[in-house]
C-alpha cells in the first residue's frame, strides 16, 4: 500500500485549496442545519442554477475522491460490493453506495459525511454509470430525483434549434422541479451574475492551461489536479474568480523568473485519464529523475467562453451548451485533442491510466495509445482504478514507471546526440 | 433409502471421493487422486470405499456429483455439487445454515435451510484466484511443499501484501517479495489472506448465515481456516474428512 | 434440433447480400431496439441489427480494452473482419457508452457512405418525446438524402403495418411458450431473424414456424424467466433447455422487448407514433427508471408460470448492473430464486454456466 497520498504542491495558490474545500463542505452541512435545501448532484449539473435558487449543492464524484484520498476506498468499496454492486461499476458509485448501505463497522466518513440531501439531480449524458448510481440512491433515500437530459452531439457543438429547444426544456424542467420540491424561487438576475463569473473563471483557466506549454513547466499535474477544484465546485462565485486570478498571477511570475517544478527539467510527461486519487504523490514521483507531469487531459479546457447569446440566462445557457460541447464528445475528437496537446506541450511520454470502472475514459485508452504510437510518442499503460485502492500495487507501478522514465531519458539522450554537430 | 446400501461419488478435478452409506450411517469412504480418466477413477474410488467398509458389495444405487459426474456411466442418477454439498453438510452438521465448499478448482457458497435443502448458492469457477490451484501454484513459486504451507503461514508474525484480484498479478507480487528477501512465512500469510478475500467475497453474494461449515480440500488448511474464521468473525464447522461431503450428499440423494 | 429460423440467423450475411443483388437496395446496419427500423424499411432499404460471433475478437482487441461490453465489441470485430462489408450505412443510437463509442470507431476504422447518430433521449418525458419526434423527422431527411428518394408518410404507414404484423406473429409464438411448450430458443431465433431479414421473408418463416408448432414436440423443462442485457445468439437459451429448463418468458432486447409493443397505426402522424413507441414503450434500462422497469418485468413474469429467474448481464454493462441488486431483492422477496450470470460472450463460457444452471433447476425442483 502507498505510504503517502497527497501530491506535494509547488505553487502557493494551490495550497489554499484544501482549506477552501474543507470550508465548502462545512458550509454545506451548516446550510443544511440552517434549513437550506441540499441537492446531491452529479458533475455537469449547473450549480449556477442551484445557487440562483439558494439551494446548496454537493457533488458526489468529488466527495468520492475525497474518500479515496483519505484512504477509505477499500472499506467503502467493499461495503458497496457487499450490497450487490459489481466490481465492474464505477469506483465512485461503490464508495457512495458503501457509505449509504454499509453497516456500523464502516470508518468515519470525511467531514462527518456529506450534508444530508433533500433532492437528487443527475445528468443523463456523459456516462451510464451515474444514472444507475443516482436512481439507486434516490430509491434508497426515498428522495425525488431530476434527470437532466441533453442531446449527445458526438460531432461537438452545433446550432441546431431543436437541440437548443430540448436542452432549454431540460433546464427549465430542472428549475420547475427545484421550485416544486424546495419551495424556493428562481432569480434570473442571480443566475446571470453567476454565469458571468463562471465565464470569466473559465477564460482564466484556459489561459492558465496555455501557460503550461512553457518550458520549464510552471505548474505540473501535482498542483493542477488540486487547482481544478474551485473551477468545478465553486463555479460562479467571486471566490472562484479570485482564486484563478491569483493562480494566473503566480504562474506569470514563475514564467518570468523561469521557475519550474524541478531544478533541471529532463522529462515532460502527460497523464491521460483519471489519476489515482488515493495516491496523488505519484505525480511527484518523477521529480527525483527530473521529470514533470506537465499536463493532464482529464479536465482540460481549451475553449474560451462564448459571448452571451441571449438576454434570458436560461436560454443563454441552452444556446451555449449546444454550441459548445464541454464534456465527453466524440471518440475521434477526444483522441485528436490528446495527441495535439501532447505535441503542443512538448511531451516526451504519455501515461495511459486505464481505470476499468470508469468506462468513459477506459474505452478510449487503447485507441489513444494507437494514435500516440502513430505520432511517435511513447506510452505506458497503468491499469488501476481511480478510486478503489485495492487495485493498486505500489511496487509494480513504480517499477514500471522507473523503466518508462529510463526509456524516455535514453531516447532524449539519443536525440541530443543527433543534434550535436560532429 | 430404506435398508439398501447407497453410494455417492464426487468426481472432482483433483480427487475422486466415494462414500458408502447404509441405514446406520457412513460405512466406508475413500479419496483418491484422479490421475486417470473419470469413469475408471470413479470405479476405483468406489471399490476402495467398499473395501474399507469391511468388504461390502458395490451397490446398484450410485449417485454421481462433481465436475466429472457425466463420465460416470454406471451412476443411476447425477446431482449437482451445490445440492450435494448442502445435503452432505446437513447430515454432518444439522445446525449449519451455510457451507463454503473450497475445492481445487472451484468454490461454492450454499445456504442451507433447516431441513437441509439448498436455498441459494454462488459459485466461482471462472477465476483461479481463491482456489486450491492458486495455492498449488504459489507453493511451487515459493518452493514449499504444499502440505507445509499452512503451518508456515500460521507461524508468521506479520503478513506481506498479496493481491487478491488476479493470479497473474499475485504471482508477480510474490516473486518481487522473494527477491526483496521477505520471509516465506510472511508471504504465505499474505497469500492465505488473499485466498480468504476471494472466499469472503463469494460468501457475501449469498449472505452468510450462521452456523457456517467449510468443506473441500482446502478445509484441511489450518492457516486458511484461521484467517477465514477471523474474517467472518464466526466459528467454523469442519468435518474430519472434508473431501467426502459432496459424495456423502450424493449418496443421501 | 436447429430450426429454419436458427439457420436463417446463421446465414444472415448471405441473405442480406442476396437481397442487395435482387433489389439493388441499400443495407443499413443498426444497434439496439431504440432505432425505428420502420423508417429504414420505408426508404426501401434493409435494416439489419448487428450481431456478433462467439469467437476471439482479435481485430477489435486492438482498439478496445478488456473490461467493456462484449456485444458491440464483437460486432465491431465482425466489421473489421469483413463480415459486414455489404453494409451501405449504419445507424448508431444514443443508448450507452459503448454503443456511443461505436460511432467514433466506425467513423475512423470502417467508414461508410452513411453513418447516422440517432439522438435518442436518455429519459422518458413529454419533452423527450417531442425532441425524439423532431429527431426522427431529421433522420427521415437524412435517409431521403442518402437514398435519393423522398419517404412519404404512406410508405412509413405501410412499413409500420408490416412491422406490426411481424410483431403480432412473434407475440403469438412467444405466448405458445407458456401454453404449448414451444421452446424459448425458437422464439429467440425468431426474434433475431426478425431483426436481420427482409420483412416479407421473415413473415413467411414465422407463419411456417407457427404452423409447425402445432405438431412439434413440446419443451417440458422447469419454467424459467430470462432477463438479459443482450444475447445475440440463442445458444444460452438452448443451454438452459439442455439443462432441464424451459424459458417461458423474457425481458431482453433480442426477445420480448423487440416485439411486445406495436406502433399506433391510428396516429395520423406516423413519425410521432414511432417516437412514442420507441421511446416510451421499450423497457430499456438506460431510459426507463428501475422501478418502472421492474414493474414491467413483474407483469411479464405474472401468468408465465416461471418458477425462477435467470439474469444474464454482459460484463461492464452499467445500465443493467446497477439494477441487479434491486431486482434480486425484489424478486426474492416475491419468492423467486434468482440465478445471476456476468456474461463474457467467450466460446468456453457456456460450459461453465451449465453446472450453475443445472444446480439452480435442481434446487428449485427440490
């Protein structure tokens, strides 16, 4: 088993996140006690709408990663499996189902457990697993569930009016559901404010991703997987915007002063797929050999926010989400993007994280390997679950990473020898 | 079955066992390694059981079970291992409500009603991890005689981590433990823990109800039994000859 | 004893090629019960549901990792091996992660003149039906562009009538499982062939099968209900029959889910009628919530006389795997024993499953 789990942070701004997160979860519990309504949400449920209705959101995938990072996944996954959920299904789901259905012998959940929900909201696209997971939770807890649907659009964004109409109907359906089950009312002005803030935060993050092309890398995956957190879970807030402004300023400073992650950057790696949340220190493992995980593809943002498309903020959301597919997307598109990023970020080698229980990323990995092979970029496949630490074998993983780095370093040496004049 | 003698034969992948049953109980039994083809091994095992009964004749009423049961042409009936394990266990331990049958190649967990019928079951025969074959493989890798494995494992004061997910994975982990000089006892303790992990998982599929009996070849492995008892937090009922329970259950049929 | 229907499934590629040669028409492959085949028939094209083979997926393995649903992988494997080189087009519905991925893989590895992603909603609601109606109009437009011919409402109504007629015969045969001991494997072969043969040809085969069923030997095994995520061959059902069981009712895509509901012929808007039937009336767990799906299954179970339930879910099928603990609990609470298989569709799998099925049947019989 791994002895340490957190990644060492190189940036000061990133060090703020654990406290932000702890405060956020504490706030959700306090909100619940104060009588505010709490919604358990899957990723991609727009918190901007919930915030505009004074409803507190708890994102369960994130809570699962917190459980994993606190080394609780074995106990919770086992409990989830005892309750009948196959090892094939999402590690996050097994953790939460274990928490909900497991007995008294379970260890204490982080932050005392997520705030008790009043309603559940799930988006039906992006993956199959969350539907099964959320419908099970709704039944177990006997709570109302709203399914937010959307056209899939494998080809990416489009302006098809019928797609927009459907997406809008789903968002309005969500608002109607929230009004019915929480007796709160929807404030379009607040939504507009949050959307604007979220758009700004997105744009700053896009800039930050671009800045990571710089050699030496000003921020590696060790910081980045933590730095994404506010953008995913505090989106639409002033706090979130301030965080990314600060992060961008720090990045600029590091670039100006040539401050990298390691004294001498010998290798630039990319992490494809989800990280192993129970052992993020792996992101630092390469540093001893002068390696940096310069970029990761899991939460990558490269598109600036679209300008406002409509006065009405709900219609605006529908328009923008139809015109621009932020998540998933077609297989071909996702593969091309990853190869392009590997080239643009001067990547020497890609680590392909095969998480068998996360079908969304897992399906893609061999095809991605093939594409990277064709592009002449070396890869290493690691097959471990992103949340269930029982699938991880420290010795094996490190042995393979060592060999991969040796290979890449030798390759780099070879290149340099060719360039040197005779 | 009345006054007549009945025989049960369990044609497993490693052993063929036979039980001769009369109105007063088990009259003779035998367990032979099934090195030859099923039909002959079955016959030999039955002959041996009869010989040990004080040379009673081979009965007409023969019921066969085990993975090779279809090869026993002289059997009057055939019955599934699940049901035979339930009946055989109930005969030996009427208070048992769950039996964990741990064989060379496959495991099964069966719930037993108060009147000795199987009411639910789960099997694992696709994957080697958790079976006797896994332990045999590990014995070879560690160069430890199979019969000494459990004693060594019990002597360990701590345990090396061995994956329970996959035999191939586990094997390479064991080899790296060996290279790093980890004492064999600790590795063996880890191996036994991994096997028990899989057994507990299997048992979880039918919801274990006490009392719990353990049968099959692996039930002679004291380290495994100790670990299993600790994991389930339940005392285990183990017959003196755990490899004949299937044949016994067949005979009761 | 294998029936004509079974043979027809085995010869489906030759049949499709022969149809092409005979009519000069186009063949359009598809996944899943959610695609309204009526529209393809109305376009004078032949819809064929893709089916795999139980052999090593050597070609597809280059593209896919191990822990994915074997069914679409096996279909893709067949495409890469050339078995489906007579396809002129493909329709990939928005139905699950693996099938959605097929769209991208087909695009890059097996390009076709027509490759359409059908935006099937992932939820059942009035707005979703509205959207699906619009999407089916778009689909019709795409088929018209592909075929170079307009597809009138009349043609669609005719196709609906033909498909309804076929479904009617399938329902008749299906009911005979309970009342007349018609084997479950025959009904499944009948359904599989319905998904791949020209309708007129299938109707003939159905009439013959129904006539023959009057005099055929009856199945007399223990009545069982089969719930499956996807079985593209009848050999699993046949295994149950060989082990002493008789599948009298089912809830599976290549089974009752395909033929249970008809399209409303009285609706003046055939596209809307199709949208309603294909979204609202198919018990697909990707759209239908588990409570509704269970209720649906219990209705099928009732009156079938089944004494136990066999659930066969392909590995990595999230949609079905999440339902399983709930279904198991509810079925057992109603006195039904449940036998679960996590299927891998390998060639050796069936033999391993035999022992469990035999034990299950013996256990229920007592």
